[in-house]
């Protein structure tokens, strides 16, 4: 897997250098997510799929089982 170089912490992480943060990095075709306390464990997805998931979460839409 390509190692994204520019990890950014969530604005909800409280700032500082703590390890309780969600971090995001983007490459041309993927968005990568990780927790700063376990940086070797990552979730990677296409940007459109992440937008779709976040819109569903934001709008409280629940899928059918």
C-alpha cells in the first residue's frame, strides 16, 4: 500500500500531540483513515464512497438489513 505523506488530525481531536485522534490522508484515488494510537491500522476507500457514508451518518439514514 502507498504510504500517504500528509496525515491531518481531525479538528475534533482537541489539538495538541495526543494520541486520541482520527487522522486522514488523501492520495489521487483513495482516502485513508487511521487512529493516531494505532497508526499501522488503516482504512482506505474511494472518496465518493466516504462522502456517501458521511452523508448517511449526517442525515441519520439507516439502511435496510
